[in-house]
C-alpha cells in the first residue's frame, strides 16, 4: 500500500483513501462481464465485491458507426 500511494504522489498513508478496481472480461467478444473489488485501509472489502453483466449490443453498433470517421 505504501508503494502504491507513493507512486500516486501521496507523502503519507491516508486511511480515507478507497480503491475501486474494475475488470471487464469477455469470451471472443461475447458474454461480457465486469467485476469490482474495493480496498479500504489497505484491506480487501469482500462485502463490497460486485459482478455485472454487460449488454454490449448498443456499444458495438456505436463502434461500427464511428469506426470510419
């Protein structure tokens, strides 16, 4: 935790900092899911872990429409 805070420019440990780590995964562009982990006071908060299902049809259409711009 000290190394990460130092890398981010903090000079001292601040226990009020909360890290939210998000990960988005898919299988060959299908079945897109995401998860969020939360770290408070240097410890993982398992009760705040969340999973999400992402419906990407609208996103894919937008990418196809804007790809050639």
